[in-house]
């Protein structure tokens, strides 16, 4: 798992994806480079969905299944409070790791 996360770090990712990967590594006591928190990082919250659900995936009809692939029929969940919590968690983990 650690190896997979370290490999994911080398790929181009959104700010929120980097935040999740670095937090995960810190939780596993793996040293990682500091996260560069850009100015105006709140705009990154708008483009990140912590969960997506397909509205039509439960139906057996083949035509509905074809439509289900279209992102128009996906419910995309966002929660700004959750994103702030993830950022706070990362900062606390990074701070506690720097003490060791």
C-alpha cells in the first residue's frame, strides 16, 4: 500500500488528491515532502467530489444502463466542511511527524 501511494505521488494530480495521499502516508508514519498549499486553495474544493453515485445503475434496462455512463446522470457530492477537515488533519499529521 505504501509503495502504491508513493507511486501515485509521482503522477500529476489535483490538490485534493495530493492532500489525501500525503495524509495517508503520514498516517502510516512514512515521511513525505510537504504539501504545497496554493493560494486560493478553496477553488480546488469546488472541483473535487468525495463521492459520486450513478442514478441509473440500479436498473436492468439496457438503454438505461447506456445512459448511466453519462456523467449527467451522476450525483456528485461535495462538502466544504469535510474538505476543511481533511486539510486540518493533514496539517496536524505533518506537524506531529515533524516532532519525531
